[in-house]
C-alpha cells in the first residue's frame, strides 16, 4: 500500500509537478522555505480530505492568476491500483471541488478514508492542545473516519443536518418564526438530535480506545510517568432537545446553531491538570504528538493498514531530545517529510528530493 505518483497542475506555486515518493520508506523534501515543499504535503492531504491543513479557503490552493487546479494521485492497496483525482475551480462567488476515485464520485468521505488514511504532523498541529476547540474537533473527526471509514456516514449526516438547520435559521433573518416555520424547525431539530447523538457516541468511543495508547506514547516522549486522561466536553447541559429549545431565540438572532457537536471540545489532562492551561509548552507538544501517534497506531490495529505519514517541518518545533524520541516512536511505512534544516541524526531517508529544482 502507498502513494506511488503525485501530479500537480496549477496547485499553489507549481505550474506542474510530478512526484514519485518511496513506496514504503522515508522520502524527504529538503529545500529552502518558500519553495513549495509544504504544498506537496498539502496536495496529498487534499486528495484524502478534499480540504487543506493550511487554510479554510479552497481557492488558496489554486495558483495565482489561474482558475483551475488539479491533483492526481496513484496508489496501490496490495495489488489493487487506485486513482484519485481532485479538481478545484475558482468561480465568481466560491470555489468548487470535484473528486473522483477510479473515475467515480465517492459517495462519502468514508470511501476516500478507506483508500488513503493519513497521519499528519505540522507545526500548528504540535500546538493543538492549547489551540481552540475547533482544532481538536477536526483532529478527532478526521481520525474517526480513518479508524472506522463507515463512520464517515455519521460525520456527513450531522454536517448535512447542521447545514440545513442553519440555512433555515438564516432565512428567518432574526425574526421570530411563524407556526409553520416552527414546525419545520421541529423536524430539523429531531434530525439534528439523532445525528448529534450518533456523532457524540462515536467520538466518545474513539477517545476511550485512544486513552491507553496516548498514555503510552506520552510517557515515552516525555520520559515520565504522568497519567493522561481526556474528557468530552458538551456545548450544552441536560437533554439536547430541551437545550435546543432554550437556545432557539439566540439561534434565530445569530442565524446559526449555537450548540451541538460542532461546538464541543475535547479536554486532555495530565495528572488531572487541564493541559490547555496548566501544562508547560513542552508537555503540551509531547501530548499533541502522543495523540497523533496513538491515532496512527489505532488505525493499524483496527484496519491492518498503515496510514501515510506526513511530517511538515515538525522537527524545527522540537528540541533535539524530543526529535530523537519522536523518530524512535514513528512506525515504519511510507513517510513524507519536509524540512529546510538539516535532518535529525537518527533519520535515514530512502530518498531526498530538492523541491526547489522542480518549481
């Protein structure tokens, strides 16, 4: 299994780039900052998620002065060849995305997650513990789809219901809903609660499975015996249907749903201390790395496949000791690494590519 070929056209700084990483070892993209090496990893991430780990605007991925960008990836799952094609088109009002897997539109995120599971380490990701709750939600949600691709349907169901409910709230334009509009809202509230319950249950189950693995990897990285725990923090109290009714006036005024799984948080603790506020920067970074290593290991345990590892300039954020410990804990398999600095001594890449020479 692995990515065998990546082709970019009008993606970020590249007019065209053809890239062949090593199939089952470490490929290093070594070049100065600003040459596009992170964009290569971003393109791989986009193939798996149709999104970016660098921006929320798809148009940012399209080369300046162009309206169309393409990303094409060829992968192998044992003897099965898989082709993933992503097209980004910049329109007047928004950017549209079109993804094909072996020439067919995937029916859900689960289809792509099954083909191309990823584990991503970025400088921003190293700080996920102290960042906002949206970063931790994204981490857990993406991991859900990679560990159990069928849960992609649960994720997408909630996203669609949330979109519909928010559209109705915006249409009210801050005006108290009529009786017919209240009936329509009641229908979407019932859908919202059912989808929310399924998503929250899946997230909590994932955190339970991750727990022992996070503790193991944290203690190895930090070289201590601190206990690690996590809590799933709901954005409401009591029964969700009752909470939605109580929040209705505020939702109508704001034009969006103010409570639900899209506003929840995941709280990690070290020896009972809230790691967001009471852990040192070093502890937070070790914990963030441990969560990703644990997720990678869980995918391997549950599915018997090794996710593709993406490490974007991570070692510049870590001291030499943590860099060496991280390298010792990284699993085998296909890995793509970007760096503008000399590699840690413990890293032995199979291939080193100068992206600047290909720009």
